[in-house]
C-alpha cells in the first residue's frame, strides 16, 4: 500500500507534465517583455545598451522595485497599499528635518543627530505609517483600499506640514557637526555598482528567503489564499496582516531615504503616484490581486519592465504624453495576459468533486513555483 | 397511471468531467410529463451535476438533451428557463439584503408603463404564492430576517412563480418543518395535476417514495436502477444506492482509555447571522479518550456553531470547555491546536483548503512548528511530515507538490484530516466529514477515525445522515434548535428514532401515509 502510494512521488514533478512550453512562456512573460524592450530600444538608440546606461536605469528601477516588494507583501495578503508614495515623501522629509538640526526645547541649542540615527528614525516613520494601516485593516476592519487611501492623504499632508511646503536642501551634512555621509547611498558604488541597486538586491534576497523559507512566508501565502482555512489551521492571520503593512511602510521608508540621498535634498512632494507604479510592477510580475499568488522574482521583473520602458522612451525622445500611453498599455496588456493565464488554468480545472453542494471551482493547475523555495532569484538579469 | 408515460425531457448518454474526475458516465434519464421522478443517490453520486446539466447551469462533456422530441442545448439557466425548466437549488441562492419580493422577481421584474418596477403587482403575486404555500411571510420582509426554512419557502415560491413545465427540486425539504413539507407535497400534487413534470431529489427515502411516481437511482455517475415507485421499498433503494453491503465500521472498544478528553459544560453560542439569537443553547457533553461521539441534527440545529466555538473560531456566550483538565477559555486557535484540539471544518473549499497551495503545503499548514530549523522551514523535515501524512490517511495524489485542486473530493477531505492529524490532536472535531465525498472515501475516512480512536483519540463528528451515526459512534447525540434533545447508545438506536428526535419527519406515520 505504502509503496504504491508513494510511487508517484518519485516520478518527475507534476509541472513538467503539464505542457512545459506554454507554461514557461506565460511564466516568463514579464521576462520576455523585458527582453523585447531591451532589444527594441537597443536597435533604436546606440546609447541604450551600454553598461553605463543600464546602471543608470537600474538605479531608477531600484526605488520602484523596493516599493514594489513591500507592496507585494500586502497584495499577497489580498490587501492593497496606496500610501507608499506618500510615505516615501514623509521619510525623506523626516530625514531632512533631522539633518537640518532639531531645536531642543528649553535648552536654546540645536541638536544634530548622527546619520545612522536619522536613518533609523526615517525607517521607523515608514514602519509607523504601515502599522497604522495594518491596525486600521486588521483591527478595525477598514477595507485596505480605503484605509491606505486615507493615509495617502494624511501622510502627504504631514510631510507638507513639516516643511511648510518647502524643500530641505544640502543634506550632505557638515563635518563640524558630525552628520556627514547621508549622500553615501546616492553617490557611492561598490564594485562599480551603485549602492541603491545593492540595497534592492539585499531586500529582494531577504524578501525571497522570508517568503519561501520561513513560517511567516507560508503564513502569508496561506492567509492570502484562504484566510478562513489559515485561521482554522492556527495561523495568526491578524498578526500576518498587520506585519505586511509594516513591511510595506519600512520598504517605502528605504525608498524615501535612497531618493533623498541621491538628490541630497528632501521635498515633501517626492513619491507622488509612486504607489501606482509599484502596484503595476507587482501586477506585471504575475501576482494576483486576490491574494496568495506572486513572488519576488516576478515583481522585480515587473519593476524592470516599467523602468526600462520609461527610460527607453525618454532616450529615444518620445514625447511625455506618448510615454504615458505606452506605460498604460503595457500594464493593461500584462494584466490581460494574467487573466488569460488563470482562465486557461480554469478550463482544465473544475469543481474538485462532483459534490451535490456544487462546490466552488478552485484553481487546480499546478502552480509549483509560487512558493517553491528552489525558485532561483533573478535580479537584474537583463 | 394507466396511460402510456409521455417523456417530456430525455437526456441521453450524458457525461461530465471535472478535471480528473468523471462525475457522470453516460447517463440516460427521462422526465415523464405530469409526474414526479425522484432521483436518489449518495453524496457525490452525480445527482446535482445531472440536474445542473438539465437546468442549463452546466454543459455536458458529451451527450444530448431532447425536449419534446427535439434536440436542445442550454447555454445558460435563462436559456433553460425560457424553455420552461426551473430549478430549486440545494444551496439557497437568495440575496439576504433584498426583500422577499425582490428575490422572487430578481432578474425578471414586473415593469409599469413608466418603466419603473411595479411593486404593487409584484407584492400581489408574492401574497398569492405565500397563500398557496400556506406561509405567513410578508413580501417586504428582508430575506436575512427569515429563518432558514422560510428562506427555503421563498426559494420554492420563486421557482413556482416562473410557471415552469419542468421543475427540478434539489433537496427542497432539508430545512423545512413537518407541516411545511406537507404543504409542499400538496403543492407538488397540484402542479402534477396541471401537467408540470417534477424531478425531486432528497436524502429522505420515505419522503421521496411518498411523493414520487418514478424512482431513479444514481451511483458513481451511472444510473443503476429506474423503477416505478409502487414496485420498490426503502431497503431496495438503499441496496441500489450503496451497491454492496456497506459497512461504515464498528464503534471502537473503549478499552484501556479512561480519561475524559473533552468536557463541554453548558455552552451557549450566539447565532453568527443574528447575534441576538442563540444557535447553541446550553449544551453539555463529555467525551472520553478513545471514544467516538456523533452529533446528528438538521440544518440549523447548531452543530457547526458548537464545533466552531469549541475550536475557537467563534466566542462562547457562556459555558466552559475543558480539553483534558485545561480550561481553553480565551485561548487562540493556535493554542488550542497546541493543546491537542483540532477541527476539520464542514466546508473544505471555504474553510479547509488553500487553493493556491500544493497538497504538501496544505497538509503541513497547521504544523509548521514541527519542522522549523532556527528561523527557517526545513524542506526535508516538511517532506518527511507530509509523506507521513499522505501515508497515514492514504491520500491518492500525484505528489506532494501537486495542486490541491487536482485531487478528488474524498482525497481533499483526507488532506484536511491529515493536516489536523499532523498536529497530534487528542480531540478531533469533524463537521460533516462525509460531505461531498464518495462512498468508498467515506468508509475509508470512517475506518481511519475508528482506528485512531483505538489509539486513544477522542472524536466528535457531526452528520446529517442518520446512517452515519449508526456506524462507528459509541454515542449519538441529537441536536435540535441549539439543544441536545436525545442521546442514544450505539446499539439502542434506529435511524427512525434518531431522525424523529431531530424533528425530522421520517417517522412511521409518514411512511404509512404513502398509501394515499
């Protein structure tokens, strides 16, 4: 009995038996889109496919990719985070505020916190915004769209209030005050790779390990796929929900710091509409807005598709208006392919049992690599 | 009954596949004009699938439908409704946020000359329908405010309002009281008198025999018998449905187990749909280690609410639950699982499985702590646990990485059970463990429970099929309207006693009523 039951396990994995060609095509559609983009723009402009330009473009991608990884966590949980763009602005402004010196009350002096203190404070602010979102959603049952739409406005307003609408310039600090080094991220390179890109790689690697190797990752996929089943399996679904918003907020904080460091200034308007680009990257990367499906690899690819497309359009001198049209078309196309993919899976599927209750159709095609820990991490593979 | 039966709808060689499972394997089915044909079969025999095909909800994989001798195909329920076929679904398909009137006219509202909805006319028709069904439901009442049986009446009223030539009733009486069932039967008689053909599906065999002229038995997607109901009796039907002498097993011996595993004391639980009402009202129960207890009751008797409250899904209004000697008041679901209390929920699609995860990941979901290596999940540890789970409950799967949706209902159910077994429970609660699984899988599941009980597991399962109580359970508890109304030992009870105690109308007086 035992040996007969276990026999199929020793055979080749199921996904191999299910039309590997078509699957790979769909799995890799973001990857294919990226290759198409690189090939087309390389043909149109000799400056596109150069190491220098690829690094510049990747640096632009890094910010959106970091945001998108945070948003991916929320979307895996079947939520949405619209507040990350505003959080980018607030995190930068908080850094600017602290670097410009904090008046100590009743002391008649100005304190200049060290850069590492500044960074921790900015990340903490990002986390705090996420925590508020998480509490609103998990505790007070506010719909994620509404809760984060609210914080989008509140956070942007706070950023404007702190600076009174102005910009904090010259964040490089003064050696005499001991707060130099903030522009390190924006200007340093390591092995001639800009630090911003490396931060993205580190966050992506950490996120991938978290999703695939830790219990938290499994909790997240499970509660996003079916919250009721996850809850009855003893998974702390509320804690998971709260955590993903905090992660998303911290990622937004990181992105805000990178931008402020690159510009050595902090403007409260920074990050306006970034949330939409981040969501677009996640969606192009194949994640389901219904939760439970998606991975870091796809999200990174999505961010690269958007970034390489925008920059390419700029390089070949397409007007800004057409840029918007192209970007929008690519997003819709990607999501369309997404739903085509799910529908083609559903055709093969069907109610798992001919039960009299007419059970809900669940997607039955093997989706082996969604949570497959062996999935290699592809970073900037172009 | 002497004239030659005229077939109004004929289904020939119907097959239906869902992924890997074949629900119907070449079915030939006839509906006779002006008569009631009862379709019988076990859970998962394919009854509902066949009816869905006849009503245009699903299209057959192959086979033909003939209506009045002409080939037809239904693309949608609206299509079938246009041709005079109406269906009362087993699960209620009403919008609770709308009134009775709105629900009955949903999608085919009566319109005044000004283009607005003619509420007065609709209301009048609803009143007439309710009079016919001898039910006092105001047309403007919200469906959410009706009790389950009344909602079923509304569903029936909606089907009647369509003036169908063929009316399919999929378990119309599951939540009705005895007097409501009598009224429904009167209505069915009226309908057949005016040449409406009816297909009737029920689990209550006596009831089905009483109301119908023809009996058709479906087993594993094949029609195994079609007879005039005058020629058959209940034991014959059971034999046909089950196909062989079917034994779901014997109660465990209880030998060597003394300790009380689960103590439920005066537990009260609010009705999730209406918090002002109680769905469990003062239930007390003790279960020993190694003992199997069955809760029998109708839909809405409070079985699910009781089990979910014990598992920690919904809070208790009052009362205490002890696992062993530990009061589990205020503990999270995870802490209860840790203590050895697991629930296999009633609706595995909704509460049991994560459709986007593989078989293995679904199975290990409740016991991730068992293979954490520092911060990380151990892949080999998980593989080991999952294989053990697959072996323990004999899941037939292409592999641990296979999609959960590729399994049959019975194997999915085994995965949910295996998931809880991997948490090493002392008390296992199962809410309708046989729902939507075939006969073979049912006996495997029951056999598994019985052997686990021999090893000291306390099992509490609920069911709505009296036959399932009289198998492996040491004790049978009957619940009705949130209270325990009867308790039987494994030998003492008969199906009729159990059903009668639950308020069901399967007692002898109903069977005698057959010779009308």
